[in-house]
C-alpha cells in the first residue's frame, strides 16, 4: 500500500515538473548569462549582446525619475515603435565617513530606484536599460565644504543648481567613486540585471563633465584645492623647482609659490596668432586641467567596470565642434588635449554626445560633436544623442509669449487645448511641469490639428522641425546617418516631453511619427547584416594640440570658429561623405583608410612635429591626392625653426612672412582654373574677411598658380601647385565654398554622389544615404560608383527599385526634407 502511494506521489510530482517546464521554461533553467561587448562586425565596430550584433535604439525615459509615472509616457510609444531600450538615470546615497555597501543597501534612494525599475518592467516586460549614473554633490556641500567649490580669482562661486564642486577636489571624487561602485553593485544584484546594458557615470552642470564659472571665458578654477592639484602636477612633471625655473624662466623658491595664471595672462595676448612651442604656465595649466578631467573620467568608469565587467561603460566626451564655438580656449579647456588618455582606457567602451545644434535644422547638414574616426581608431563606439525635437514639441514657458513652434498655432485654434496648458501652468510660470498622461490625452487633438492647420514658417536654421514632413525626414536622416556614417546607436532625447519645459509625452506623440520610428527600428535590425565600412574619400584633419600654440585674445576666437565650426555647413552639403580625425591620430589610420583618402584638409595644423611631417610625406603626398592647407599649417615644429619657411617645407608652396595683419578670407581672382571655373565669379569672396591675424603669410612661389588675394592688402593667399604625384592647395581659411569642395574632390579623382550641392551624403560598402535639405527640390540625379552601373538598387524607405544606367546614375525627384537610403538589391 505504501509503495503504491509513493509511486503515485512520484508520478504526480513528475507531471507537475514536466508541466512547469513546458509552459514556464524560465523556471526550469538558469537565467541567461548576458555579456555586452564591442567587436568588429561587417567592417565596423559594433555593440554585441553575447554573439549577436545590435545597433542600439534607445528612448530617453526622463519620466521614469518619478516613480508614480515611470514609463507611463514612454511605454505606449515604445509599444508602437517596437523600441524597448530605455536610458534611465540613477543616483546613490552620498557616501559618508566609513560608509559600506551593507550600511546603505536599504536606503530609501535604492527603495525608490527599485520601485521605478519594477514599474517599468511591469509595463514593458521586454525592457532593457542603459543607465546614467549621476553623482552631483548634495546640496549641503555648498555650506559644508566651501573650500572644495570651484572659484574665480576673487573667490566667487558660479551660480549652479548643484554645488559647483572643484574638479581638483580629491574628497569629492573619492566619495563619488565609492558611490558609483555601490550603485552599480546594487543594480547588478537586481533580478533584472541581465536587462541592464551598461553604465555612464556623469557629472558637470549638464551631466556632460562641463563646468560653470563666474567668468564668461570659463578659463580656470582658482580654488585652493585646484591650486594644490596643479602644483602636484608640476612637481610630478619637473621634480625639482630649479628645472621648472629653468624652462619657464621663473624665480620660484618652491612649488608652493606656483599660482594659476590670471585671466589677463590667459587672454591678454594680442600678438601673433600663431605663437611658440616654449612651455609657459598658461599652457601647462591647460595641460594639467585636461589631464585631471581625463583621470577623473577614467577613475569613475573603472569603478563601474570593476563591478560590471560584462557590461558596457561609457561617458559623454569629445565635444570638439561644440567647444570650438568658444575658440581656442574653448577647445583647450574641455578635455580634448587628453583625448588619447580617455580613449585609451580599457574601462571605456563608448562615447556619446548630442548633435551640433546650429546644424540640426532641416536646411543644414547633420553632424555630431565628436571626431568619430579618431574614437574608432581607439576601439570605441559612438552612441549619438538625438536632441532635435519634432514639430509637436510644446514649451509651457512659451505659451503666453511669442509662439515659435507651430503647435502653438494649433493650440490657439483649439480653446480646450490652450486652456489645459494654462490651467496646468497657472501660478507656476516658466517652471517645468510633469504630467505623464498629457501626451496620451492630447493625441486626438494633435491628429486633428495636423489635418486642420497649416504650420507656421520656422527659421530654417532652427533645430526644431516646422512640419510633419520635416519631422519624419529628420528622423530618417538621423537613422540613415547612424547606419551609414556609421555609428553604434542612437538615443532619442526628446522622445517624451518632460524635457526642457515641454509637456509630457508630446514630441513624438503622433501615429505618423511613431510609425516612422518603427521603420527606424526595422532598419537598424537589418543593418547589422550589411557591410557598413565607410567609403569616404575626404579626410578633415583637426589638431587637438595646436590650440596650445596659438595666441588667444579677447577678440581672437572668431577665426578659429570660422574654419572649424562654420566650415561644417559646406562640408555637409557638397555631395560626398567625409570623415574627421585628429592630426595626432593619423599614424593610427589603417592602410585601407589611407588608400581611400583622395582629398585631405588640414584645418588647424599650426604645430606639426617632424615625425608627423614624415608620415604625411610617405602616406599622403602621392597617388594624385589633393592636400589643402589652411592658414599657418606647419608654422611650428619640434625644433627651433619656425615661420613661413617651415610652413613652406610642409605644404610644398613657398610662402613669405610679413609683419602686418592679414584677413583669413580672400577674393577669387582666377576664374579660369580647374578649381574655380565651375562655381566662382570675379572677386567672389570666401573665408572670414572680418578677422585679421598676424603674421601675414603670402604666396611667393613662382611655380604656383595664384587663385585669389586677401583684402584689403591685395596679396596672393590662395594658390594651387602641381607636385610630382600630388597637388598642394594653400588658402587662408574657411568656410570654403561648396563649389570649391566639389572641384577639389574631382581634381583628386574622388567621387561626387550628387549632380548638384545641397544634399548630405553618407556611403558604405552596402548602402548609400542621401538627404535632400529643405531648399533642395526638383529633379535629383544620384551618381553611384561605377561598380553599380547597369544594375538595380533599392531605396529602403520607399521600397522602390531603381535601374542604374551605364554611368552609374539614378534619376528621381525630391520635394526637400527627404531621405534616400540606397542598398544593394541582394541585401
């Protein structure tokens, strides 16, 4: 009897286990072990989840910092778009003395963090999260530790919501390292840890390692702790104060007498634009400042990687073009001098940054802040931030003032909608309001207004789209650039509306827009199977070190901006792709990229050491390439010799140095030359004629063809010279005309993908992206490489198949604001 009962029980238990395994297999197996890595896939660095390549498509879930609305504004959009990766923010109990992980594991901060996570996964079981780990100092630090705050020369603290802690504060960063370690440890203990992609430690007044200052120039931090760190840096570098005195011609008795240079010492120079290579205290401070921030970034990323070695770790970094708006010092003060230190860190997998705002409008080319080719050469991937609102974005702080976004016109035509805005904002003027359900409730009104209203005209340079076509076109443009630039991922910042004073769930809350986003998700899944090796034949070279050898002045940054920042507009419109790279990283270029390069632009290469000169001669001065040199290229080198002759030795065109000032612009005088005949008119000007620099460098080479002169001196400053197996072109500065860029690439034997300018182009082995800007309307001829001749090619967004003629051409038309992604028909 007992035997029968035991057998019956065993059969029942076996049946129950079998039932559970069949219908709930996760209960019968261990959770999947997930490893996130960066590997090369189909020609480009790519994020991998275990052995599967992925292009990350991320929603920024700012609503989720409110437990009661975690995901409520986002998840409905996620369901419609098929995007289930979120970027969320976490913080930690700020470490006290002798704090241990066990002592804070039950903190209310972590309890709230759990509630947010649980809420999100309850609403979206397929969710994954890329975490931003914020470590802003607690509010009481301003009063508790005034000696640890960033200060100007007069001891004044900058205005900042968070205490402006000095980056020289070891105490702050030691505690931050403990906190980052603990919060990552806590998240890695979560039951959802296999859904966490990685971590991004962040600080600075916008979370991007930036700093506020009382000085508009934001030059230096004069706090005592930062003074001390600077002295330690110098002592480590020079060891003995006598050596420091010898090299800098000082008379210090000890390192304790070192003072950070004053703002006047940084900015008081109105001499030659290109300075010298000798060390001075100002340059040493800039080196120290960059080194210090790089050290801190690496320190915090190391803590995250130490706890989560199988996850991705990254940072906001490398805002080269953004900081170039602030001129030479803007670049020198924002970590670029230490780019190689950060990029070489084994604890870092990715960089991320937003687009360049002034190039984010519908009629401007799209570009990110980072020199993406350089970061790729260090084995790091780039995740782009989409910071370009759709035309649906609403800003409550603008409702009562002049409407600049066309949705206000919709609001004015719909009393219920406008009354709802005003009711929510009553008595809370210009204060950001959270409302997770507003976007959902507004959708019928958005759809109705889209049908009933004509949009108002928006400034074409605005980064806000003016209508539905521009909104969708811009979404497709960003996705196309992500695939064909190529990059590793995108996070859509303004995906929900609780950002920058806008209402909840608005910016993407329209069925046409969520449909476009679902197409993007489909595109990114397919693109991992394509060969995305860049086919760019144009290299734009910037120097992160040359900024140290220019004499900044209070008026002197504009010329630097013109050649670096303003030049991006024509570069994105001339009908061919390009890549940008630091001069200091040229020697890292693989032979494949060297072979592709036909046109190389040296924008700010004022200091070129002998080793780099030799490399350029060996690898670029051959095979019919065209090398373009902006003002002062090679003026300095790592030897006492400097000036016009040193420039001439590098560029191959004889220059003469004059003592008077020269404009960094010129007028075309030779309109019959191959480089000017197709686009220029007599006395057509380009560059920056308003800003004057010295010394003046004029072309005196009898074998060079003079193409233009400076104003008002009427001296030759634009010239071309045919060398034995390459062409040298010297000119004063940018921005260059689109027509000149097209002529330069043609002269170099490169390929133009469009029959006319006004279109942004990306090209890889398997796909070619073309975006027609707002002003580009009408018939459009796309010129594919000759290998496509006589074949057919598919346009991905429309699904159309185009025949390619025997010259590699495709004929179509565009209404502007339109994305074309051509892929091989066998893909």
